[in-house]
């Protein structure tokens, strides 16, 4: 499926959440890259940042009283994505 067609079908709130997620991920990658020369390295820094971001998104979802099964993207979806990426970093590397 064409990614543009999928993007076009998202509601404005979901588009905003997707952009916010992409921006957060880019910032996390930049911070992890900055820690690459440290003793714990890029992998551990990225893993820690991804897991902390997932937990922070869970807290934000609870504070905002968002339901996890809404038809739009929410902080719950961001949390799941960050935690899954963290799990992938942990198991792959």
C-alpha cells in the first residue's frame, strides 16, 4: 500500500501524533549517538532512552486519561511503539 494513501486516511490528531513520534525518535537517536563514545555506548544509551520514553508516554496517557483503544493514535500507541523498539534493540544487538 502506498504510504501517502495511508497518511491521507489518518485523521488530523493521528497525523499530529505520528509527527510527534517521529520527532521524538529523531531526538532520541541524536542523544544516543552523542553517548556513543561513553563507556556504555550507543546501544545501551538508545535502549535506556527508548524505555524511558515508553514509560513517560504511559504516564502522560494516564494523566490525560486517554483510553488505549481509541480510534485515533494516542500516547498509549506511542508508548507501545517506544517499548517495542526498545525490545528490538535489546534482542537484536
